[in-house]
C-alpha cells in the first residue's frame, strides 16, 4: 500500500500526457506573465513558480509583463491584461483560481487588502512590519542570480500565492516538508504536461497561525537548522496566516498605565486608578489581577477597544488585529477579594469536573465582565468584535448569561494530551457546548490548541520527552473542527515536522486523506529508507497516543495530566520499545542510498532518536544516584 503511493500525484500527470488538450510547458515558448504593477504576492508567486519549474524539468520560464505575439504559451500569475476574461470574477476572502487550458494557465487569487494594517497578533507581530525583504536567490540556493523580494505579511491577502503553491503541489508534484531546501521534494521530470483543469477554492480554516517554536528540540534538526528568512518563506508556502484575529492575555501594561510610572516606559502612564486593581492582592504586572466588577475598569477596557477600532495605536501589551480586540484576564487565579467579586465567584464554586485545569469555577464572574465590556463597545462599534478565550477556570460555557453577539470565543484545548481519557472527555464536552452555542447565536468561534506539549513540559522541567507524534488523532480532531464550523486555530507550539505539515495541510483542506498523506511523506521524503522510517514513526505514535501505556491513575482520574520524566522513560520509552525503535533506525540508515536520503534520515536520527536515547539515559542516571 505504501509503495503504491510513491510519486502518485506525479504519475497522475504522466497518464494524461497523450491528450492533445494538455498544456505542454515548452522551453523557449512558454512565459510567466505578471502585470506591470503586480501585487507583492503575485511577484513572489511568479518567482516561486519559475524556480520550481526549472528545478523539476530544467525549463527556464522568463517572467515578463508583455508576452510575445508569436503563438507563445502563457502562464498568467495574478491579474493582468492577459486575464481580462476573468475581470468580472469576484473572488472572496483568501479565494484563488486555477485554470489550465491547452494554451494558457491562469493562476490568480484575492490579493487586495481592505483591512487595517496595524494591530498586534498573539506573537506580537504587526502586519505592517511583517513584510520582509529577503534575498530570494540565497534562500533557494540559486547562486547564479541575486534576486531580492518582499514577502507579504502572513495576514496579507495573497490568494495568488495560494494558487501557485496549490498548482506546484497538484501539477508539478512539489512538497514543502520544511523551510530548508533539503526539506523540499521536487520530482524530476523530462516533460511537464498539465491536464486541462479548473480549481476554485479557499482554505477551509480562515485563520491558521501559531507560535514560532522552530528552535525547539527535534524540530531544529529535522529542519536542518534553517535561517530565519527560510522560516518566513516556508510559512508563506504552507499558507500560514489568513484572516486577522487575535486573543491573548493583554492587560500586563495596566500597572504602567494606571498604578505607577515605569521608568523604562514612562510614556505609558496616564493617570492613577488603584480601583481598577484586585483588592487584597499585590504583585507585578503579570500577577495582580483586576476588579472585574468595577464599572470604571469596565469602561476603561471598553474605551481601549474603541480607541483601537477608531484607528489609534495600541497601548503597551494590548492584543488586537483586524476587527478583533482581545479581552482576556491575566494568566492566574488571584482574584479580587472585594464583596461583589467574591459574590460572583461563589456562584460557580463547585463548577468543576474532578480536578481539571479547564473548568468553570470563575465562569460567571469572568464572562459577566467580558459581556459588560462587549455591551459598551457595541453601543458605538456594533460591527466590531471582542475576542475572548474559553480557558482555565472560565473554560465552561456560562449557562445563565446571554452573551453578546459581538464576542468571539476560542476554547483552549490540549489535543496532544488526550492519552488521558478523562481529560479528553472534559475538554470535548465544553468544546461541544461552545460549538452548539455558536451555531445558535451565529458568533464566530476559533480555537487555541496546545501542540507545544509534551516538548514544552520537558523544556520547563529540564528533561527530554518521549515524542508526541500523534498525527492521526490530531487529524481526526481537525476534521471535526472543520465540520463544526471553527473559523481558525492558533497553535501554541507547532509540533514536529510531519505533525506540523499534516496540521497545516488539513487546515487548508480538511478532506485530505491522512493515511495517504502520511504514506506519501515517507515515500517521497526518505525514498529507499521509507519503510523503516515509517515504522519508526508509527511505533512512537502508537505508544504515545494509547492510554493503556500510561499509569492506571492517568487512565481513570478526572484531572489534567502532562508528560513527566518518569512517564516518558518508565512507561513509554521502555527497554523493549527502545530496542524496537533502534532496529528501525539502524535499518533506515542502511537502506538510505542517495545523499539526500542519507541526510534526511540523519536529521531524524540526530534530532529524534539521539534525543530520545539521551533522555532515557539521563532519567536512569538520576535513579542511580
């Protein structure tokens, strides 16, 4: 089954080569055409198309504004006079269009930006500062030229880029498995003939963003330690970004604004308002909460949102993007001790299932606050949204509050920890509550997914984790999200090479067959070593994802769990498991025959296998002391 998929997409092209209706890419008679005033995405897309066609077939396609009139064949990238027949086509948000006829290929998408260009996302990125000028030739190992290009922001409309990347994958067979040229699969073919086709689509999830955890263990070796610019180009290639939405803890500058002047940021101080802050509490800007029932504080937060929506700059650490302004409490439960706050907190004192982190013990208290802010903002900006998280002690849907329709909600889920069955049950229960409410109310719903685990836990507690390879479970969840109408997902940690690739592909097209995608990855990426590397991954995934491999307490207890060093190397990375994995890796090293196969196997041997062996050795060395 696995070997049958080898170059499956490319063989599909070969079967169509006999048809006279195909578009045949001809050296010296085929041109890439872009408009004289082409958009930034169209310029990038044209160069990416030119590069990978040359890499695959050896055919060099000139990029021109005016095509010769001698019967030449055209590949039109973006809108131009040569796509005039499609001028009446109204492309929607992130939509793109691919049309292959016998003498012309059209690759175009929605590139016009209509949203505001400031704000700040969950990574602290402002779209206007995210358009990076890069040495494109250097990034693609083209030593013969020196081409500098501007990358669109990940939040820019760039449908033409989406069209070209989809075209390269479906019609040329290119696969972007990582940011380094060594991670990119480009099939070699003597002829490039394209079957007559038409595709018009948009990504299934409109928001596809995550934290930049590229330097974490395993990933940096799997990705051949790429440069920052390589990472940025890779993000565009996998359609990272999308619509402008953000929601994160965003009140950490309030002390500098309303409690005392900070010598490092004196410009932030506005006036003295101790009544905003939690009574009976102390602490720094990340610790001391607020009086979430204080009317003056509610009005201040609402005014901050209005200021942003009126075009004023954000203040301090505020998070807002596009039509969304984030209203999310600080990341702790040091609640105000005033009578009114305590009265509201008492309503949900027992609103918790077992000992779960995500629960509802402050649901009434904090959703009342978010609702009050939303009501105020709605009076003046009814078309704008308050972005909120369903997280920790306010994860559960409030049953007795009619939430305003200008609130967008993002439940925070731990899909990589669902080897703990009760944790999975708890999170899917409140997720489904929010989904049902969103369908009834029409509010947009997003998600915050923690793909950072287990690796982040290991970094915090200084141990090497048993890898969280979990592509099939995560894929099933993404398919469920898309079916439930989730608009987008923020990834807190991107996951390792295959898991991240599969995640982004499913965000784009949730109907993708996961088994075929995974089989194709191993076949195309590792070549002769594919069977052994596939077995290596499958074994890790089967151990990690199966709750039976964990202590009985984890299998039955109503609580949140994270991987520990003991779980990693006493229960998961056992001696029999490690011996089996060693056999697969040794076999892969032996089977890898070409330099690229050997390099890719080595990137996993060093990044994953040696990391695992070091983690197990460290654990047992501690026990011997």
